[in-house]
């Protein structure tokens, strides 16, 4: 006599195989026109989906750049206390023609 666990495993495997077979065997065939097939291919193509996502990203980056056309000025100042005398030396970047 088989042990209960082997019997349960056999029933589970048989039931699973039956369900999988029924889903594939009883599924109605999908009839598409050539245009519908091409449209479905384009819709499900991962390479085209990546291209469309990058295009949309570029559009939003352009809109963001156009929105930030205003003049922007950043200023940073650091002040430290020191006991040494101040020193200054000109640099070529500091002198404008």
C-alpha cells in the first residue's frame, strides 16, 4: 500500500497536469488580421517600448529646460575667524579684460 504523502503528491500532480492541459487545449484560437498582428507586435516589442520611454523622457527634459530659462545666480560665502594678517594675491581668473 502506498503511503498517504505519495498518494497526495500523485493526486496533486495529476490535477495540475489536467488543469494545464484544459487551459491550453480548450483555449479558443485567436484570429487576427495582418494589421492587428503588426499592431500587437509593435505594442509588445520591448525595444520599441524602451525607445518610446526614452523619447518621453527627452520631451520632459526639454520642457524642464525651457521652464528654467530664467537667470539664476548662486552665491556662497564662508567666513572664518583668524589671528593671521589678511593676504591677497591676484589670479588670472579674477582679472577681467
